[in-house]
């Protein structure tokens, strides 16, 4: 057992209790006690303690949507519309990726996430077995989904049948890693066929994986779906029987009240990606309407090629301000609501009720933020400081399952210097591929 204490413990429980001079007792990867420091010390007088003065302990932030191997392509293609960005730049270079590039790129993203206070992610990419190896080494919690499209041969397999076998193998291989769950994640409506989507849904049911996909990201996507299938994306997905209570929908920007009623009826979770949606000019997701429909909403960064960061503190700030300016209402998305999306909402997006709060019995996933940073003083409202002023670089501690992954400048599970060296080589590879394609 170990005790962690700080000036503030932000529990994010149902009452949103904030303990001044609070503490957590952690044992075997679980929180076994939460309360005032003096009370915890009285109950466990012989237990070793780790105190973070002038700091706040809170649940680790949960990134509901990302593509972590895309750190290899950070800054590779910027200032383009989504479809041009994908088809002209991203898809061509992705076709040349290998496990030897994907794993270190995923590890490098894990370093960024862990450093900035993220403890869990929902990742969607190709060759996810290499991503599994990376997150297992890093120690971060993850839902991993293999991206599926209609285009074969693909990076992970030569045919859909072989691709599904790859995913079945992952289901067998990953089940021994308690921090990792699997998902079947067809890429999007516009990159798949209807019967293929139904087979993806059946595969998720067969192997017990979650289900997720990009959905209603742009007006163009909606227009093309109506033209091709005669329905808006949500109605189309619902007609195919895809949407269940294990389903997470990424983006959901161009949606109507009818779309949201379908998502609510099917008990789907939604991940809002403010920075990516702004950068790609996709639009503004109607987050308040989603919440009014009773839909669990979380925040995600999307990949580092379309953001270009994987920093959930930055994402919280943007999520709040984007809604305020969109509605021209300073009362939209207050700080506490935003923190809820990044913690409790993230737990819903990952379909894991045992994370997102600091309560007895919950998994011990938490961080500690240094409040001595000049941007975090004085503390009139600790939640407001975290959402509107923190950058993520004030994080002093990242703990997942009771294991310290990062503390005061030191990564405990990653060789950061080696990763930086690897990323320089990967960056040169990406630039060389890009130049070669342009020369042709």
C-alpha cells in the first residue's frame, strides 16, 4: 500500500467533492481509501506516503479518440481540407508504414500523453498489434481498434478475411494485458461498404470487442452519404444495426436533433475533438445538445497529424472556449462540465466505469499538477485553473493501475532519449517519402 497526498484531491465523484489537504490510499492497483490526509494517516500509520506540496491530485485525463502512431506525421500535412489532407497526403504515406515505424511512433505518443497527464486512450489505427506492444511497455491504459476500410490489399492484411483473422489473433493476444481492451473500428461511412460494416459489427459481437467509428465529421460526408445511401450517416448506421451501448462515435460534428435522438436511443458515447475539428475546418460539434439528450460525451485530441498535439489540458481549454464563441454565451461549457467530459465522460467513451473518478474501489489512475507554476496562481477556483490556465506541462505525476509512469521529469517505463533519437529517423523517413512522391 502507498499513500498519495496533496493540497487538493479532486475526486470527480458524484458530489464533485474536492478535499483540501487530502489523500488517497492505493493497494494492488486500486484506490482503497480517500479522505483528509490526517484521517488517512491515522488509519494507516505505518504506510509509506508520497506528498505533493502545493499540488492537486485528480483523475487522469482520458483521451477518447486518437491515432497515436501518427506522431510520425506530426506537421507532415497542414492547412488542408479533410478529404484533400487524407487522400493526397496521409493515405499515401500511411501505405508505406511498417511495424518498425508504428511501434516507436506509438511509444513517442505515449510519452507525450503520460507527460501531460493522460492515463487512458481510445486509439484507432492500423497494425494495432504494434500499438499494443507500445502501450503495454508504456503502461498507459488503452482501448485499441484496428482501422478497417474497403481498400485491400491494406497495411495490415491482403483481404478482409485475413484482416478479420488479424483482429481475432489480437483478441487472443491482448486478453492477458489487463490495461488493454479491444475494439472493432471501421474507419468511416465513406471508406466502407454496408455489408462490410455489418460484418464488422458481427466480428465485434463474436470476439467481445467494443465498436467505434468516425461519424458525421463534415458536411461533405453527410452529403455524400445521402447521395449514396439515401440517409444521413447516423440513420444509415442505425439501419445497418451497428449502434449499441458498446459503441463510441468519433467527431459527430454535422448532426441534427434526429441524429442525436438515434445516438441516445442506442446508448452510444460520443467523442468531441475540438482542435482537430477547428484545424481541418470541419465545424463545431453541438456538445450542449448532446448532453441535453443524455448522451455520454468525452473529449479527444484526434491524431497528432491533425491536431497537432495530444495534450488533453489544451483540449479542455479549447473545448470550452469553442462552445462559448459558437453560442456567443460565456455560460456555455463551464470549467466543471469540461473536466467532467475529460474524466467521467472519457470513462464512458472507453466503456470502463472503473476509471474517471477517485473513489474507493476505482482503478488507481491519477495525476498531480504543480500549482506553483506562475499560470496557476493564485487558486480562487482549482477547477477553473486546471481547465483555463493549465498547459499540461505542470504535471508532476502520472499513475496508472497504481504504477508510477512519470514523476517530476522522469519517465519510469520509457527511454525518452532513445525515443527522441528514433523519431528523428522516422521524421526523415516521412519527409523522404513525401519528396519522392512529389518527384514522381
